[in-house]
C-alpha cells in the first residue's frame, strides 16, 4: 500500500476529489495547512496598508491506496491541481506497512 500526500491550492479541491473518485478512490483525509515554498508568501493590501503574508493557505490531502493505483492517482491529482503558476503544490508518496479498520478489525487492503 502507498500513502499519497498532496498539497494543493484550496480552490482545486472539488476537481481533485472528482478526478480521484473516477479512478476508484472513495475516501481521503483533508487538512487545512499553511506554508510556503518558492513563492515565499505574498503581499496584500488592507485598508490602504500593504503587508506581507508569510504563509500561504493550502490543503493537504492524504490517501492510502493499493500499489497498482499509484500512477493513476498521481496523474489525476497533477492534471486537476495544476494551474501552471508558482504554488500549485507537491505530491509525496510513502509506503504503508499496515492498515487496520478500527470498527471491524479488517487489515491490509480490506481496511481501505
């Protein structure tokens, strides 16, 4: 199993969710996060005063999937989250050793 963590722009969530659903993924975890990368924040104007926003709001999506779905899920996220501008996000992939459904005790792929 693989854990896919994607950091995306918040306004792309619905498109990404729909795209991974078409691949067959029916669950994910979403967290609101703040951070910066190459874009290093941005300037905003508030009541005539300009100020720096050091951390940019993003969403972190976490999905645990079967190994054979990895390429399809990554492509779905890339194709729907990409705007072509700085700050589109990142995808990280990690191995998952074990998954257990708490309610039933199912393990491995059955727990997903």
